[in-house]
């Protein structure tokens, strides 16, 4: 699961990752989002 949010403080990231997210991305960062999707797709192919 990938979280896409405007809450991007260290505390928020840590809580999101502890809740089970694979990645915690800042909302509206298109390049970061596409890179993470690519990583997850490639990880699934392994």
C-alpha cells in the first residue's frame, strides 16, 4: 500500500509506515509517485 498525503512530517511518515504502508509519499509529487509505482511493480516481478 502506498500512502499519498499532505501530512509529511517525520512523525506522520513513521506512523504511516508502522500502520503497514510500503511507501509514504507527499501528495502531488508526480515524479516521486511514478518512481514508487515502478519500484513496486518491479518488486512484484521478483
